């Protein structure tokens, strides 16, 4: 850089400083400064990591007086330079800082001109001379991706994995004249998962937490609180830079060491070997347990035992007889293929594009042009990476394509599999045509045009990834409760079908892809399933409405909406299930370590009720799947259709065969066989529901009426936590009852698909008849029937919303819930809190309860004394996927939803090591 250019930049810096100072003065009049001390910083480095550190430091109010980065490569600026230039921050691009060990004075003078108080080196590949390092008032700090003093050197993350470390981490340290030897400012660490790659560690922890740590370190320096802890020499290691030439695999090692070597070089520089006289690089390694799978042998130079090309990838053998699996292979020309396709490589012929596909190819070409700005013309032979693209450009390209073609499933690895433009287009077209799917799912549907759409409903058993008739061919009718018509003839699963489904689930857990899949991939499948459910929420809600009688708007918001939320919530838990370490007495002179592991149980059976068919499926199965189990699920006999549609969506989402199995049919037959099957490790079910109670004290009466009605009549009263009995204080009792009846008379009873309907049909005829008998019993025992108690005079299974008063504790309707739209009201004397608590708790059930009062002290006291798993205060039915749900006493064991639900589907193993 010439002297004239340096002077011009200095003038621009001064002008910007004066402008920034005026702006800060204006802001300080209205906004309190977050921290008194802010620093002038020089950022020296590059990459997306440097860009994020730069952006976050600016957000915290620090002034970046100069960015010093590398020159443009193939006509493309580094991300850090791009952000800084966009903000108007002075940017200097030096190819080097010194020659033959001596500083380049023109470069050093340019650096000194910005007047930095601290140098921040987030990621820097250049050697920075000491007269630059020591120049600022506060010196220089550097980010290093290892727990120093271990793994000093430029390939720290690689060596962390290669050497099989159990912990990874990073260090922010003060720069000195040694190689990563300066005093430590701060450190953070994380656990290494068995199949983590360099990319996994970087994306999950080293990048996001490292950015935060760099910002925290700068603020500690600004506040005068930054420590300088000398690095110990004990445990210090230094390893050289890993390059392609020294990444060759040595085969005479245990499987775990081979796995560590391969993943430690994934993606750069790539561990390689010789196959058929050609260099082949391995990616996507994981340890492989179980019996040796069937496959085609593949001779590998230097390996004592050939590998096996299987449907899941290339199985390799260590000298200890144990196995590992490699998913992807890359050849010398840069082409990457799935390892499972090794013997089929090159067999696929090019396909001819339609006019629409040609238009798509032109759209994709324009995206390549925008990224590969140094390439004048994108041709079929243009190689994405050889043209200067890097991993950050892979992410950009995928996101731009997804934005334009939202239905296309595309992942980073797809770009590495097809690096040339023509190959990439062929891959995309095959993906859009569905030609790359292993096996198309065949679904027979019952189709109905209803609710201004055509709904397509599977009706067969779903076993091992396929829809099939019941073993004995039996079917039964599922009925629309709105008009009593037959929706479909559904397969009636037999004992033989249960055994097939359990065997498929067991095999998927013990031998299949699911049991070996890492937790993050499991979460990705669950997120994808949630997306598909959301995409088809109108169809799911319509099926739920015609099959269960739920009002459509409620089905859309709650039955389906909360199901989507539940799967997304538990998808996020997949890679956060952790054990713990436990201090125990040492067996001197040795030491001991005890830790616990959380492991999936295995095959789980789930039986769900008919009141919320899809939501109860989600509540039970999402936690089960997040924990890593497989499942066999029996929907309620009268409401099987959304469960079978869910099975179809799970296959579309990519869940491996056997993970999810759905068996419609009889609880007495299917449910009984599941409960006694020797391979079922857990049975989860929701059966007859317990009593919910509410206590109404002096309160906002309008709100109490609204909430009380919601507590009883929500979902036609077919609600696990329906408040079957209300205790109302004497002073407000009569007015409360009067207003409830007035509100009932305003309710619209009718077709649940009508958006204005408030109250739909009961789920099935037998249940309606049971509700009518319940009301007759209440009248015979002397309770006052204030309103309702009858079937609505119209086709279908409709019942009037009902109100009983003068209900005594000994009456049948006080002791047993209706599970329908029946409000049972009992009085209690004003102020008699202890008395009403005793009455409310006088039951063997305790799922949910509620209290309405303006006195928060009383509300909290009552909530403490009520024996129920959930207590609502001045609200009701307010459930959330993150809050545990479950009852006390005979209202069930264990919890649905929230973190606690995961523990229902995990087992804890204690491991003690002596060393």
C-alpha cells in the first residue's frame, strides 16, 4: 500500500471519528451507556468467524478503527472485509506483514496509523510481527480452538478428534512471542460426541460460543477485569499442520482409532487411502455396532480385511475386529458419491430436461454467477470448488436455491456430491422428480371432497415403512359423528400384525439406521416431520374434524397446531440429552470416575385416546422418538385416521423403516397383545380420564364465567382436564349460574366444519348414550338440572351443553366425571377455604384443578394444597409443550411434555472407571 493511500485513509478515519462522536453524544442524551469503558480495536484476521466477532463487537459499542485482512481471492473479498467495507470501516488487505523475519515498515506504519488500543485476532492465518502485537496499550488477544496448553498449532481441532479427546474447547489468550503460549484470559469446553466431525464441533460450539467469548474477553479488558493466567507446561502438546499428503490412513489400528483419524480430517484435508490404484477420501465416519452386515467386498490397499459396500455405506474393520461405517467417498477428480453406490458409480446416464427444468437450470446458473464472480461464463464443466468457492459459499448457494424452490430438500453434502454444474443440475432434477428415492411409498387412499378440499386418507396398517392390510384381511367402519355416515373401512389389526410391527421396531432399534443415527440427525428428521404436518395442517384438521367431531377451528389451532409445536419442541431436545458425573470415594492409590449415561429404552408401545387423536399421538410419540426409541402405536378404534396420515408424513420426512408403526383396531386385542409382548420395553397410554375441579371465589365474575365455561365445554367436554365439577362461593353462586346459562344460549351448535360453530358432536354414539344416562342419574339423585341434559334434535351425535346445581358430595355426578359437556356446580360457604379444599381433594384422581380469585395470597395457598398435577390460577386449559403435564394419585404415573417427558423414555446407566 502506498504512502498516499495511507494518508487518504487516515483523513477518512478522522472524518468518521468526528461524525461518530457527534452521534454518540446525541445517543447519550436518551440512552444509558451499557458499560463506561469502550475500546478502539484493530481486528486482524479473516473468515466468517472474524466477520461475526467484528459485528458483535460493534453492537456492544466498541469502535473498530481498522480491519486488517487478506487480499481478495479469485476476485472475491473475505467475509470480514465485506462487512467492514459495507460499514465504512477502514480495511487494509496485506498479503504479508514481514519478509525474511523482518517487518515491512510500510505495513506496520499503516497499522499504527489507526491508533488501536487493543488488537483482536479472531482467526488469523498470517504471521503478525511483535512490533504490531505489542503496539497497542492493551496488547493483543487471540482465539485458539483448543483447551491450551493442549494442541498448540494450526490444526488444533483436527488433533482434538484424531487423538480421541473426550473434551473440546477454545482459549482466548494474550499474544506473546511463542506459538500459542501466551497467558490465558478465558477458556470454555464441551463434550465430544462419538461421531462428531470437525464441522460438527465448529458449528455446534467453537463458532457460536467462540464469538461470544471474544466479545466477553474484550469487555473484560475494557473494564480492567481481564485475568492473565500463565499456561502450565504440564500437558502441553504441539502438533503440526495436517495436510493432504500426511492424512493417509494407517490400517493397523483399532476401529475407534481409524474412526478418529477419519473424522479428525473431515472435511479438511480429508483422510484417504488407495482403492484400485486411485486415491479415495473418506467422509462421514461413525462407529458401527452389531453383527457384520451383508455387502459386496472391496479391497483396500494396506487393509488386512476388505471393506464391505452395504446399503448404508462402506463398512471398515479395525485390527480389533470392531467396525466403523463411512457414508461418502471422494475421488481424485473431486467427485463425491455415497459409499453405498461405489460399485454403481458412473452407471447413471444423463437425463433430458423438460422446458421447465431448463428454466430452473438457468435460474441455478444465475445463482452460480452471483457467487463465482471471478468466472466469466458458467459452463457444464465448471467446478464449484475449483472456481474458488468455499464452504461458506455452499451454505449461501443452498439457501438461495431453497428460497427460490421452497419444496426442494437440499443439504450441504449434495454440493460435494456434484461439484460440476452439469452434475449438480442432474442431481437437482432427479431430486425433484423423486428418482433418487430408495423406494416409493405406495399408499391406497380413501378420498373425500369436504371443507373445500379433497382429503386423502390412508386406511391400512402401517408396518415397517409400508401400508398393508391386516393379516387376516379384517376391516371395520370409522364413523363421522356429525351425521353418522361411514368415512372409511379401516384395517382391523390382528395379533399377528402386532408381532410383525414389534419385530420391525426391534430391528430398526437394534440393527437399523435409526439406532446408529446421531442425535442431531434424529432432531432434523423430527423438524422435517413437523414442517410437513404444518404444511398439511388444513388437511389434518379436516380429517380430525370428520373423524372425531372436533370443531374445525379448534382442530386447526389445538389438535394440529399443538402437535406441530410438540414435535418441534422435542426435536430441539434430541442433542441435549445428557448424563452427569458423580464424585465417589477413590480406591486408593487409584482414582475412580463415575458417570451416568441416558440411553433409549428400546421398543415402546403407545395407546392413545379418542378425544385429541393427533395431539395425544404427538404428546406421547415426540418424546419417545427424541429419546431415540422406536414405537408401535395404537390409535383409538373410533379415531384412527389422523394417526395413519401421520404415518404417511413420517415416511415422507425420511424416518427409517420400522421406527414408527401404526396399528388401528381393538384395544382389547391390539392393546392387550402390546401390553404383554416380551419385546415391548415401555407401554405408554392414556385411558379413562380423571376428574378436574375448579374453585370459584370472589373474583372477576365475567372472567370466571368465561374461563369456567371453557374449562367444561372446551372440545365438547371431551378433554382430559375438563373441570367436571365447579365449587362456587355462595355469594356469587346464583349470578354465576345465571350468566353461564345466558352464555350457553348464545352458543352455536352445528357442523364442526362451519367456522362459526361453537359446539360440535360428541365423538361417537356410545359415548353420547353414556352422557344421557349420566344426566338421568343426576336428576334421579336430586341434583337440579338447570339447562340441557338432552340430545340435540338433528342428525349426528350432538348433546346440549348441560348445567347441574345443588350437587352434593355423595352424588354419582359429583364423584364420577362425564367426559362431556356437563357442568356440575356445588356451593361452598363464603370464606370456607379449608372446607372446600377438603371436598375438592376427596377423590382418588388428581390431574388438574383451578382457582379463580382476586386474592393472590389465597390463590397460592389453594394451589399448594390442591392435590393435582396441574393447577391453573385465574385461567384454565393453558397447556404448553414445555410445561410437564400429568396427574397425582390415580390420574396416571409420569409426565407428558416438557423435559420430564423425555425421562419417561430413557434409562440411566451408571459407569464407574478405575484409573
